[in-house]
């Protein structure tokens, strides 16, 4: 690889994604299911080499973010406490047997009170701020564990995590609601109804959830409508709890279109416009910022 060549890696619990980079330009990309949750500590280097080994022509810097830096990951990259810059601490070097690898793992962020943590999202936030200098407001990162982060003067001031995505998955796959939901399809009107109900009476969310099953049994609800209504109920309850973050603030959504779209619709219903940014693009931009800093200090 030439002197500007390096590798960006997003390593989560269930996935591993890598990009061969020249500066900020993507030359190649690859992905696998070798997430942190499938590996022991000795398995990380072989999993990475299986994915990117053909890209290596000599000693190469690899910048990695996500659960690879957790206590169960390749190397523990300690959390930095907010308020701080999203990429404040220096990356932690992981031990590698292959001399072609120089793996650097980006630390996550922690919030002592109320207790909260993030790994991976801080890199997406850094990427967004690199692309939008001077931006202040709130960034929402929808996903399995949705993050709302307050950004000011280039720092993450505070953040809050909601298990909305995991709740949806658990209810859809492992509760009585699994008999009433479709795996695909969408009903925009049903989503809007669920959103309104979730925001109006969040304290009744448990009753509203069983009502989805009862309505199906008594009236034969369309599975795609039930799916959308469930999503609306859960996101509505989340928006009520997250109101101190988004109310009166400039808001950005970072993620894949399929996860940002319902949040954009929900925020539009509250007359809150949101800037949309692609999650993969932002993680690469954040890793590029970390690589630039690494080169400056080398």
C-alpha cells in the first residue's frame, strides 16, 4: 500500500466491516459476520486477516471502532467521560502477531450520571462534526440501542440511550406479538396512529402493546399495519422521554435509511426538521479524522 494507504474498520457485536482507504477515498470494501459476539480474544486477528489479508502489502495502519474495544473485545479501550470531544483520547494499540498489522482501537464514551455508555457511535458523531464544522445541536443515532447526544462546541456534552430497537426485535420475535406481525411491508397511517398513541399516553405502553394482539384476534389486523403500529408506539414513547434533547434544538439523524426514516417521519410530525447523514459514510469520516490525528502524532 502507498504511504496514504490505511484500513478503516467498524467492528460491532454482530458484524465486521472494512474499507481499504487512500486518504479519505474508498478503494475497496468487505464485510463478514465475524462480530465481537462470535469471537474470543484470540479470534480477532484471524477474523480480520481473513477479511483484509489480500489488501496488505506491508505494515499498514488499521483504525477500528465499535465493540472491538469492549472488555470482551480484542483490546479494551477505556471509556472517556463526557463532556469531551468524541475522539478525545488516543486510540489503544492492539497486539498483533502479523507484522503487517498496526491495529489502533478507538475508545468509547461514558456518562457517570445518569449511567450510560457508547462504542462506535462516537466515531459517527466525529465524522458528522468533521463534515459539518461548528455544528451545535442534538444528534440521534437510531439502531438496536438508539443514542441521543447533545453536541456543543465540538464536544459531546451528554447523551442518553434507548433500547427501542432491541425492544422491537424482542417483541416481534419472542413475544405473543410474533403471531400478528409481518417481516416486511409498511403502513404509514398505522405508524402515525401508533406514534400518536405512544406520545399521548406513554405510561400505557404495556397495555397498548397487548392491544395489538387483541385487535388482530378480534378484527384481523393486517400484519404490515401491526408491524408499523408497534414501531410507532415504541418510537413515540422514546420521543416523549427524549423531548429534553430534541425540543427547540437543531437535530441530525445518523444511520442507514431504513432506521432513520421512521425517526424522520416521527420528528416531522412534531415540526422538528432533521438533517440526515448516512451511517457508513459518517463512520468512515470519523475514522479518517482519527487516522489524520494518528499521523500527526507519529
